């Protein structure tokens, strides 16, 4: 029982990868943030279409069910964001009615990203615990595969959170707090035995749908505000790099199966 918790803790610590940005000057960080958002788009879409949805189709066995759950994830995050926009406008109204108050709103994209990351890490924890329950070797392989996905995603997520309006310190802290759901996933599987591992398969396409929504509805429109040829090329390369990272990690994962 100790091994999956140790493995999950390692995954949680990888969420601190964004601390690398502390070694970059604020001016350079501001310049590369849009390209990190582009990288996040590629990683999120690659994670959804190359990793989460295919894995769900393989485990659930019904493409139609997976498609419906993916659509559910997209709609779920759509309505969650609508609620966030309502709350955001309500806060602005309250702030304007109070003299001397200061409000620094964060874009809903950042909160949605944290929510999607929380669900994703919880699912990873369930998968890690289920793999170790099968065999220690499979548990290690699963942990390595998840780690390969997590490093680029956590780095790009940190950049996306900073772009959303969080400070670098807060972005790293929130990212780490969301990663702790991986431990929660392990604990849930241990407590509920095999019941949750079956249900976790249905979270994969829902999370994938959430990632698709975040990437296409929130992040891509933000990039449309930059019109220079350099930004177009750089963003395209960064998106393709994110997709390439996910293709590579999934390919390596299959080699060790």
C-alpha cells in the first residue's frame, strides 16, 4: 500500500516544475508566456486526443459512450465557465459600488485549467493505485508514463496560469495544491477497493472534453490577439511541439507495456 502513495507523491512534486521560471527575468518571462500558452494548447489537445480518449475507448469498449462523455466534459466546462463569468461581473459590480476597493480579476481560463488539472491528477492517482494493485512492475511503468506526461503539462500550465493573471508564486502554489488530488485518488481506490478503478475510466473522456474546451475556447482566442508573423510562426511551432511531446510520451508508454 505504501508504493502507490510514494509514486503519487513523486507526481505531485513534478507540479513544482514551473519553479524553473524563477530563474528567468520577468522581462524574458513576459516575452515567452504567450508561447507557453501555445505549448499548453498542444499538450492539452494531445493529452485529450492521443492519451485520455483512446485510453477510455480501450477500457470502456464503446466509442459511442466515450464520445458522449467527451461531449459531456465540453458542456460541463462550458457551463462552469458561464458561472465564473457571472461571478466575475458580479464582483466587478460590487467593487465599483465600494469606494477605494481594488479588484484584480483572474481570467476564467486559469480557474478552468486548475479544475481540469485537479480531475486529471485524481484520475492519475486512481490509475497508479490500480496498477500497483496488479503488480509492482506495472505500477512503476504507469508512474513513469504519467511523469512523462506531467512534466511538460505542469510547465505549460504554470505559464498559462501566469497569463491568466496569477502571480508566478501563486500559480506554482495552486498548481501544487491541485496535484495533491493524485494522493486523493490513490487513497480513494485503497478505501473503495476495485469499485473506483472502474468508475475512473469514465472520468478520462470527461477530463479530455474539459481539456479540449479549455484549449479551443479559452486559450486559442487569446493567441488571436497577436498579429505579427513572428508570433504566428512561434505559436504554431509551440503548439506542434506540445502535440509532439504527447505523441512521443504515448509512444514510449506503449513500448514499456
